């Protein structure tokens, strides 16, 4: 379960930022999890909720997740387009979840989407 170690790294990062800015309390943490990251969001949230209780500044922190729709690039015409945003992980194969809207080709590759980014941190 690598989600627990990712949650631990996030907690460490926000604690360091809180100390740097002399904040005593973390209110909200907003994280972007890419559709191709391989992170199971429920497990990540569970890990965050369990680990946040270990440190006073993070005990009451709320976690907000943003999961953008997958992006694809058509290998035929070069058009970049967005796929469906679903709860299931889209395939990284050379076939998008829908054909290219420009040329109809199903030969597409993924574009990014493997990120885990701390987007915003609200502290006091």
C-alpha cells in the first residue's frame, strides 16, 4: 500500500511548510491526483486521515482531492483532447476511452496525468 507512504510524505511536506510560515494549525489541504498516477484515492484518504492525527497542527485538517480528466494526444493527427473522468483508472494503452474528435482515430497516447501535487494549503 504505497498510498500510506505518499500520505506520510504529504503530511511531512505540509508540516515543514507550516513551520516555515509559523502556522499553528492546518485547515485545508488541496491535492491534485492525476488519473494515471496509480494512486487509489480511497486508500490515500484513509492514510491521510490516520496520519494527520499524529501531529497537532494537522489533526483537524480537511483533505480536498482534485482528479482531472485524462488527457490524450492523437498519434494520427496530433490533436490533444480530454477523455472521460470516471472512477475507474483509464488505460495507459494506445487507445483512448473515446476516438479522437478531430480525425476519429483510436490510436492515442496519454499526456501527463501521473502527478500528485500539493495545490493549496490553508493554514492559520
